[in-house]
C-alpha cells in the first residue's frame, strides 16, 4: 500500500499526517506532494523524515494506491487526471467535484458504500459543516424520514485555514496590547466579533457555504430533504458548532432520539443540561467524534426536534473523514 498526501503543508494536510499516524493506517510508503514553494520541506511521519516533492504533471502517481488531496479546488481540477490515470484513488478534500454526478460524495457513517462506485477514480470529501450535520441526521433518519432542516452554524477560524487561525490568535494579542488588529483572512475583525458570512453570496441571498449544505446533504443522504442554512463565522479556533431544527414525517420522542444518537456510529452524546453538560468547541477540538447535546422537542412543531452539534472542523470535518473513507475501501478490498 502506497499513499500520497497532496497539499501536505496546509492545515488539513498536516492533519492528514497526524490522523494517519494516530490510526496506524496500513501502508508501506507515504509520499508527500506540495507546490513549488513547499517542495523540499521535510515532515516527520512515524519517526521517519519525508521530503515534499513538487506536484507536477508526470508519472509520480504510477504506484500510488490512495491520494489524499487538499490543495484547493483549482489544483484538484488541474491534477485529477495526472493523479488517477494509473489507478490511484483520489480522495479529494476540495469543492471541485462534490456535485459531479459521476463522483461519490461520502461520509462513511452515512453512505460508505457509495465510495465503491467511482467511475473517474475520485471520491469527494464533503464540506465540513455538512459532514458533522449528516452524521447526526442519519441517526434520526432511521427513526422517521426527515422532511426539512433549519441549521445555524457557528464556524471556527480553522475553516479558513491555518493562517486564519493564526490571525485570530494574533488579533486578540493586538487588541490587548492596544494595537489595531490585523485583518486579512476575513472581511472583518473576527476577535470579539461574529461575521454572518462564510464564502461569497449567491443570487438567492444565501452564501455558497449555505447552499453547499443544501445540495450536499441531499446527495449524501439520497434524500429529498430540504435544508435552509445560516452560516456564521465565530471566534472559536477549530471546532464548528451547529444549532439544528428538523422536521420528521412522524413524531420522534426525545427519548428515542437520544437513544438513536447514543447507538449511532461516530457520535458522542453530551446531554445533561441540569448539570451544564453539553458540547462546546473548546473541549471538542482535536476529538474524532461528532458531539450532540441539548436534545429537545421543537415547541413550534409537533413533528420537530432540536439539538446542538459540535465537531472538529479539521479532523472529522476534513482529514479524518477522508481517512475513514480510505479505511472502508481497504476493509472492503475495494481499491
């Protein structure tokens, strides 16, 4: 088994290194690729130093079995044929192919089997906000079909990359020191602030991020589910939070919902409000599962439920989900 990481120098690329080592992913060799600027950098994996190779249109992927790509949509589109032409499975973390009909969009806890049908040799990793939401929705879908979802997201700085995380931390230092905060990665200062915009606006008044949650959820769940999202950037570092309201065809009790969450793969329930127990991004950061709490009936809808959901954006929202896809393919001998 020979594995490659494309875009290893970024926040998600670095997380790939950590997750592959943490989970002892079965491989004989790891090859790292990056831009011309990153080429020559050295990273350590399981005590071994690996030098980054420059990503080029050549035969470097000839013996690669799985390539995790996280270098942006433009790079993924440009190099997809180069990466896959010799048979490598490309598990892509960008938005490049997510809605292509001939590219499966996969969250292993929800639709792992879709990863086997990949005509172009590409599997797309969904958007981070979608991933953690559908993991939770799947548990309820088993009880009764979900007709619609309203979701408000509280998205950490990590969603905009490592430099954005650094900018947030630096802004707090600058403000404390009486300096004007540096604002480069976001439209406005994020420290001590909320920004009700993630990605650019579309013609219908929603942002691209909000529309991703609509279209990706329907594709992953193979469902006619309706999703209306409001995505907000908040000054958390690396875990996204979501307030979710859903409507099912038949009423689902809080007790049944809690039991379904507790039994579901990839979910940890933290739901004891009387003792102030509920998920928070401060404590979920670097953790693998999706955390669910504040489970309750929607008082405005007899068929409605409401809950709070938190997941690490770099881990389950990106690198971990991709590695879990690869683990499924290895287990099913579907490479």
